[in-house]
């Protein structure tokens, strides 16, 4: 079995929170976390609206071996 780490990106808060991306896969947790950290950074002088709030998680996924 081979494992990868999938980056899950959610945008919004509460009931308006939705999964924006679940297609990025990384070979190591460190690489996934590095990208997750960069993706959720927001820069604004006027605050961030609720719809623009972002949360990212790295979760393990098993890839089926092809024989």
C-alpha cells in the first residue's frame, strides 16, 4: 500500500462553509502542511469577510497498488 496526504481546503464559516478543493496530493505530511499554511494566508487592511475565511487540513489517503 502507498499513502499520500490530501489537502482539503474549506472556504467560509458555519453553514456557509464549503469544500473548495480536495485534489492536491503530497508524498509527505510536511509538504502538505507547508502548502496548507501558504494557501490559508490572507492579507488585508480592512479585515477578512466571513466568505473569504479559509481552513486547510491534510489527511492521509491510501492508494491502491496496481498489479
